C-alpha cells in the first residue's frame, strides 16, 4: 500500500444511499483506510490495537494516533447528513438518554445491533459512534473502561467520581447496599452539579458502576472487586454464596447446577465442589449422606447420639420422639427411625419414660 497518495475530500460527492460503509472508506487516504479497517476489525471482525498497527508498519505511536484522528474526522465528514448513518446516531442518543446518559461501549453497540434496524455490523456501528461529535467516547484508562456518554457529562468529572468511589470503599473495607450507596452519591452529586440532570437518575449510577475498573455489583451490593461478597471468585466462595441464598442444606451433587444459576460464566465440576466441601469443614457440615449445610447456620454435624444429648440438655425435660426429630432436623438430616434406633441402642445415655417419650438417663 502506498502511504504517499495525496487525497482531499473537499470536492468529493458520495451517494451514500447506495454506498456501504466499506465503500465510503475508499475515499479516505490509504493510511487512514488501513488504520480504520484494522483498528475496528472491519475486514474479519478482529480488532487490532493501535500498538500492533504502528509496530507492524514501522510507524511511531503518535503518528498512528494522528492518522486515526484524521481518519475519523474525514469519515465523519463523508457520512454527515445522510439518514443511513444519522439514524444510527439518533437511536444511540435516545438509548443513552434512557439509560442515564452513559453506557459501556459493548453494551451500547449490542443494544443498537439487536434492534435489527440497521444494515451495519457491530464493528461498523462502533466506528460510526466513535466518529460522532455529539456522542462522547471515553477510551479505556487505568480507572474506567471504554464507554459512551452524553453532554453535559464530561470525562474529567467521571474520572473524579471514580476516584471518589474507589477511595470511599478502600476506607470502608467492605461492600454496601447498592441502593443505599446510589442514594448517597445522588445526594452528593445532584447538589454539586445541578445542571447535570442525569445525576438525579438512578440508571446513571447503575451504568456508571459498570464502567469502573476493579469495581463490582452483585446480589444487591456494591464494592471493590476484592470484596468476596460482591465478587466470589473461588469455588469455595461460590458454594458459600449459593447455600446462603438457598437457606437450606443441599446434596453436593445438586450444588454445581445451583451454582451455575448465579455464576454461569464458567463451568463448575462436581469433584471440585465435593473437594471444597470436604476441605473446608470449618464452613460446611456433612449432615447426612452427602447433604451439606452451613456451620454458620447452626449445623454442627455431630453424630446423631451426640446431637440428641445436646437437645435434651438444652430443653431440660423429657421429649417425644417427634419433638426430638423436629429439633434434630435443624442440624442434621436423619429419618425418625434413625432417631428411635439411637434412643433404644444407647441405654447408657437415654431412658424411656413412657411410649415414644425419652429423657437423658440420670
């Protein structure tokens, strides 16, 4: 490709009603065309970072950035005023406004693509959005992921808000109720920036949180992704979360399916779940034939006779077999026959007062 070709789009007239996006790029300079095609993956859907482009063609990093900026400006001038493209931008503006003025890059592109109203691919939609003057594009940095937003929101403000949120949770050291935190931020920023109406919208904060790097929202709570309750990474933490949500013991063979309902991103192996349950007996109690409960819920996992002794000591009276079973089921899944067998077998511990009634042996 010849990078020295001279082009000027001042006198170019393109009939965009019968021209697709790839044809429009033919009116860009060769360098610009190359950068846009590769940067946005317009050929094969595979986006190539600018760093790889400038290394591949022996250009400086700054030069490639200049070419990208020039290419986007030229592309914008070529498509401006054409309904085929302006319809995309109007729809994107409407979606952004409905979602509080900000959305992650991939989410906005997906929402546009899923409408099935436009002839463009996801890569082409992204190029159209980034080239626009009215929709602002925030490139990924160390604090925030790639996003689109609308005026009067501005990048420096989003950066400052991100720093405030990170500092708040670093000092707090634990997660917080999602809506409680949204209310707190809304109270702070809607008063400080009265001209930004999006700061009165809960959806702004919800979508803003999803752009913050190292941040997590999960199960109605929000905080840094280092907090286990908003970002359970290990199988142990996922089991813990699942059993807490279920509120009851469960057989280990059923747990992987339940875990996947909340964490569908990665398959969970049965053997891994069982190993974690056995290994972490300070958290999980084998109650009966592979059924596990949480020790924090009062399940102790002792043998049946020991639990019955503890029940009698707690109640300080004689009890029917039915009463004993009811109390015992709070800690261990056993059948009434097993309870009766233990009462009859361990005569050194228990004595029958009358039919179906027992007490601790004095």
